[in-house]
């Protein structure tokens, strides 16, 4: 059983070997909360790439469906009917979310299972958290 994680499509600014993959690593390594300091151009580029990934209603719904499931995991076969879209269309949107580091993909036989990466949402939320 091979597990595939986020592809290195996002710049992981300041990431270390200990950083989580994808968005969680990119955002937590690079971006301080907006209320503490302005973003640099590179930080803004990283953040925009992730926000673009979730700015499409279908992707946002997919992300929500996966995170809301018991165990935070769903098979692609379980995601097509609720959205009324074809499997190739759903797979395309899921790939964008994987590349952004918001979910991971695990191939089991002929099916692909997608799992939530809670650290990614925590990192994203931290960027937008108000001053304490």
C-alpha cells in the first residue's frame, strides 16, 4: 500500500526536515499571523496558491466532505454522487487539494482514498488569527 503525499508544487519557504508536508509546512514555516507582521512577496505567493486551491466551490465542498467523515478519509467513489460530477472531474479537483497539502492520497487497489491533513487547516487558521 503506497501513500502519496502532497507534491512539491508550493514553495515551502523556510521548511525544515521536521516541517509537515504541503500547506502545513509552507504556511507554518513561512507565514506569521497577518496581525503580527505584513507578508513578504514570497509569503503572499505561498498563501495565494493555497487560497486559490480552496476558492473553487467544488473543492471547498470536497474538503469539507473529507474532513467531516469519520476518520477524516473518503474514497473517490464516495465523493462523485453527492456532487453530481464525474469521477475524472472529482479526481482533478482532489489533485489540486493534494498539491496544496490540504489532503493526502492513498492508492488501494483500483481506488484512491483521500485523507484530511488537520495540521494544514490549523496552519492556515493561524495566519488569519487575531492578535492575542
